[in-house]
């Protein structure tokens, strides 16, 4: 019996706690909260939280009889969304650099004197050399100008725009050339004339015409071949370098380089951007080799100083 009294007391306490809990769960109207069921019903569906409006009169909804005149309206000073205009001035709008470069090239080809061209050129040549060049007079008619490639050097903030230009010839044919227009940073574009003088101006062709003791650096188009079939000393140990004014133009001449030379190693390096059979604008250092066989002098390409005309 001494154990029966505590057990009865514990049961009564549990009953009281359960009754109080049930009472508190009822709302003020005496109904159980919605979506809740008793354990006896075995329901497991969770309760849904219902957001009720405040009991005061500050929360009012729009009725069918609401006067439209009392509704808020847009500020008449604000333009409709569809009528918002671009307030940038035309001179501040983004400009396509290629369009400006092409316009400059067209104007440049139409100029007739060196004085007109000087403000628009980039060169490392001394002015006396320019005075005695093709830049001092009228150039042949440009029959066609077309875009070739664009190369960007983000570090130096340089963009090179290469163009194919077909110049008219007296025999009615076309002289196929490559020309370069360059922009540096935010400066106006300039026509790079050193390569133009080497190719169209004939500086390289004059050097390649006969052996010389002087070495030279030229901005030209090259295309490397993996073989040498020409009658030059040690042809089995050499590769061929075609010199062009443009990829689709007839070669001006050929130069040669050793398989184990600087250029040979560049061709073996897949990351060098120089590949066999690929025409590319390069700055090349070369000389006339008269030592291997004095009876058979040949143009020897010693080094490619740059895989562009920015050197």
C-alpha cells in the first residue's frame, strides 16, 4: 500500500497537466486550433500558420465601389518607362576601333604628300629615309581593302589591325599587300609604315636581290616549310622560309634556317605561335650566308625577333 499512494498521486498530476495543456490550445471561441487533431484521431498533418488581418480599422481593402479619383497616380514629371531616353552625347558613345582604323587607312592611301601623312604614321625610320620613299608621292589606286586579323596586346595596350590591300598595277593586275593600323591606349590610330616600306616600298626585295655583307631586320610575312628541296649548302639540315607580302601572294624569295637553329626550336615549341605552313607577320633578322659555299650564297634567317610588326 505504501507504494500505491505515490503512483496514484503521479497519475493525478499527469492528468492535471494534460488538461491544462488541452485548455490552452483552445482559441477564445472554445474551438480547437485549425488543422490540429488529437492523438486519439492518429492524424499527423502539420498545422498551417494563418496570417490574420489586424482587428483595428487601419487595414482596409479596395472595394468595387472605390472612387478611382482617390487612387494614387504617377508623378507627371516622370516619363513613362518605355520613353526613357539615352542622355549620352554622340561623342561619348562607344566607338568601334576597327571602323576608325579603316577610315584612317582609306584616307592615308588617298593622301599625296609626306607632309599629309606624317601626323598619321608610326615609324622608326629617320625622316630623310621617309623623304626618299614611296610615302612622298601618290600611291597607286587601292582596288580593294579587306580586313585580315586583329591582334591585341593587353599589357602594352596595343591593338593591331591588319588589312589586305589590292593596289592597281600598270598591266591591269593587282599588287597584293598587307598593311597595319595600330592604336595605343586611347591615342588615335596610326598607320605603321615600316612594314609597308619593307614590302610595298621594296626595301626587302632590294636586299634579297644580291649578296651583301650587312645583316638586316625586316617586317615581312613568312611561311615556314618543314623541308628544303633547293640547291643550297647542307639542304638536308635546313628548313625553308618563304617570304611574302601576303598569304595569297606570290613569294618574293626564300630564306633558309638550320633545323637546330633558334627558328627551328621555335617550330618545335607548340606554345610559340609559329607553325609550319602558317603565314604570319613577323620581324625577322637575316643575313647573306657566303661562308658555307662561296659559290652558292643564300639568305639565312637567323632569328625571329617578334611574331608581329610591333618591334
